[in-house]
């Protein structure tokens, strides 16, 4: 005797138990059209009672949505972007969406490939946390040209006409430099990423704080480095020490750069903070360094939450207006890597 095939409940079964029409069940499942709160509750209760699982493919064909979004980031191992991803995922899940994470490892060919894959999977929109290069600009254009929403979250500020979530990096640079000035430092080195708008804003904030305090800021105290990486921080710190400009403190454009600088200072026999003070930026690795790093705190998880909501507003047609920009505040987080300069320094 053959086992009889298991019959799975259908929309008609759910409608019969809920006492509504199949079209009402379809609206509840698909998230389109109007359905009263009472009917929604009856449909959801009937689905639970019957163990009904919506067919995702059929639902996407009906609503013309896949309820998936893409998130492109430089490296998923970097806590800065992992925290953004967590906020993004929490909002997406609460609204019945899935997130496809795409870690590009800062490779142009990988960015282009991920863009193609996301379009093939018919994602409803993307969040970008990538610095600007040709592949990123082309990727953003490939989505916007198709009418698909794009949100930039701590990514390139040179992608125009899209919603954006950023932090007040200029004020962060000001806070970092002001803290060092208040501690008695006047020769402050800055490790800034070449071509980065974010680094430029941090540098502008530092300049303003020094100018307000009447402190000179010679050009040789700024070192341009290749990327927001620990290796780049090592290279930049070595250059700064070799220039002979005798800084008593260093401001790094992120915590990874600061981590590289801490290693070079240790190799050079310099004690932090007795011989050299160091301030990072973003508060990701800062609590785990030795000494624990004073840094500028950025609300990365909140940035992910907001980016997801901006994207869903567009996807679900709740907002059709001009591009929005949300600027999140920053804060100085004081730990153990800053002290007054030695007398005579």
C-alpha cells in the first residue's frame, strides 16, 4: 500500500476557517491593499491553526516584490559594518524582509558581480556602505535606472539623488582635537585617508578646533594614507614619526587605523599615553586595545535601523519625495589613550 500524499493547506482553506474571502487572505499574505484589523487577525489565526506556509515565489509574482534587500559592505568581519548589518536586519525582519549580505573585500570585480547577482535575484532595493569608485557608481546607477531604491549608509557621499545616512564627522574631528588641546597638546598629527570625504571632514573639524584655540597646524602633521585599514595606519604612523615634526598626539580616521598606529608606537619604544596620545574614530575596536582607546563614538546600529526604514519607505511606496539625508550625532568616548604631553615636549 502506498502512503497517500500529504495535502498542504491552501489559501481557500485559510479563507474557509477565517470566514473571509480568498482575496482577503491574499491581501494579508501579500501585504497589499486594505484589510481591516479584525480580518487580518482572523487570517493570521487561521494560518497558525492550519500550519499554512505562504508560497514565497507565488507571493512575489502577485506583489511584484521578492521581499529581499541587498546590503553591500567592504568587510563583514569589520565590527563597524557588522553593527550596521545588525540594525538593517532587525528592521527588515520585523517587516517580513530578508537581507542578502555582500562582502566585497574592497574589490571592484566583486562589487560588479554582486550587483549582477542582486539584480538576477530581483531584490527590492539595496543599502550601500562602500567607498566611491567606478564599480560602486555603476552599481548604484544600475539600480536607480531601473527604479529600484538605493540608500547609502556610511558609504560614498558622491552618489547623488539617493537617501543617505551619515554621521557628523566634522564635529567628531572637532571634538577629538579639542579634547587633545584641552589636555595641553599643540602638535597633533592626523592620519587621513586619501580621497575620502569622511577623512576630509574629520580633518576640517581638527583644523577648526586648532584655529579656534589659536594653535598652528603645519601641513607636515597630516599624513595621507591609502585606506581605512590597520596596515595603512601602520604606514601612516611610520611616516609621521620619520618627518621629525615631533607630534605629541595622533588622531586616526577610524579605530583600525589607530590600532595600526598603536603597534608602530610600541615598536618605536613610545608609551601610550605617556609619550604619545592617540584618538580613534567610530568606537568599534576601541574598548579592546591596550591601552583602551579614546575615540569618537558613532551609532552604527542606529544607522542600520534608519537606513532600513528609509529603504522600506521607498519599496512600499510610503515616500516618493526628494532624497533625504539623516546626519547622526557623534560623541567623545574618553578612555586611557590620552594624557597631557610630557613637560618640555
